[in-house]
C-alpha cells in the first residue's frame, strides 16, 4: 500500500531534533523525500542547548534508513536570503516541493511582559513569527510553480490560542502565526494550497524539558526537576498526562499534509491533551 505522502517532497524547519526531526521522519515513513533545515549552532541567549550539526546528521541518517532522499540545509530562519539560497537548489535537486512544515522556534526564560528586555522580545518575534513568514516566503513560490497545490503546516502552540503569564513574547509570536496562517489560507486557496496550524501543549522535547522551563512552571520550587514539573504540567491538561510526544504532533502534521485533509484549510488544530478546554 502506498504511503500517505508517497512521491511528495516535504520541507521541515528546525529538523535537527525535537518536533522537527519527528516530522521529517514521520513524513519519510509515509513516502516523502525531505528537505531538512536548521541553524545547527547555539542560538544566542537560549537557556537550553539548541540543535547541533551532529543532531542534523542523525536526522539525515534516520530518513536515509527509510530509503528516502534527504537534503539538509544549514540556515537561520531569520535570514531570508540564506534560507532562499539553501531552499532553491534543494527543491531543484529533489524535483518538486509539496509540503512545508514551518516548525523552527525557540523558548525563553520567563519575564513579566512589561519588564522584558528589548532584545529578548525581538529575538522571539524574529524567530518564532518572522522566521515562519520567511519560510513561507521562500517556499510558496515553489508550491505555486508546481501547479499541484500543496500543504503548509505552521507550528503555533496552545499559547497561540490562549494566554500564559510571563511569556508574553512567545504568546504574541504564536498568536501571530495564527493570523499569518489564516491570511495565507485565503490568499493561496485559489491555487489549491492549503494552510493550517498545529497547536501543541507541552511536548517532551529539549525546548520544554530544561531548567528554565521548569522554573517557569514551578516558580515556587527551588531547583525544580522534570519530576516536579510533571504534576504541574498535567494539571494544565484535561487528559491525565503531563505532556505529549513529538510523534503525536507529527501525526497531526502528516494528516494535514495528506490528501485525507484535501479540503481542510485555515484550521487551528490543537494537539493539546485538552488544555484549551480546561
């Protein structure tokens, strides 16, 4: 039986690890060739380690082990020209582009919004919102040129649909992704290009499983751990789980990218264990 995205090419940003790697592997399992994008160096100011070249090589090896082609690109989504310089030849090499997962993003240490340093606010907007726009900006022309329609899946967050204290820059960026998604959905519908967003609750990846995130969610605990974070995180979800796994988001991405969702566009799809209804 053919895979659900057999013969298609998917581009995934933030693919060195975490949700991005999971998306790349899951799409490859269902038949897609992959263009994997990541910065592969430490993002300045992050309170946790970001993806590395070695981790990107692991992503490449995982996709190749599935007998799928993969082209890896080292680029910062804040730099639209670097992104274009990598994407254009990668699409030419693989022959087409059908699916775009604008997944790259960062977390941050907590700050009350009115006390947040200017540079921390700007970095968040530059990566988590402008970086998503840059990804769309350099990939949509390829989707249009293919004339086959396509699917854009933008990674937002539960924080793109509700407020969380002390991460106003993150909430603002992720809400902005929803506005961008809805606008693109309207603009690109005549060309049968569908645009949707996914909205995870906490996901078991390095972006959330780090000391800064633990302190954000457990500010009254001295040196909080993953074990301290788990019951607090679970209390935010309706289902009795503290967090979801990357593949849970990947399965939603795969659905939205597949023909099963051929008439779904402009949708905000939570994969949130019910946190938005609690």
